[in-house]
């Protein structure tokens, strides 16, 4: 999708995407919305990625009751 010449969505498996900035990946181990397995594979391929895992589900990290792994 393009909006006024700006690419607003990049499919996660786009082979031609090069991200040159640091990325923080907050991965929830029991996430049913964005499963941890594929997310960790993409995060591992990011040249400047940092990964933090949580033992909670997708929305739990937005509350104060989450626990980091």
C-alpha cells in the first residue's frame, strides 16, 4: 500500500527490505496474535536487533502485571 509516495506497510517476509536502524523486539512467548516463533526468526535476522522476551500473551505487556522471561 502506498500513501502519497510513502510506503506504509512492509510485509514481514519481504526479501528486499533492509532495515539499517536499531530495532527492539518485545516478544511474548504465549502470543496468539503474533506468534513468538516467526517473530524470533525475523528478529534474529535483523542486523541491529535487540530481543526481549516475555512469558505473557500479546496484550499482557501493556499492563503492569507482566513478567519478563
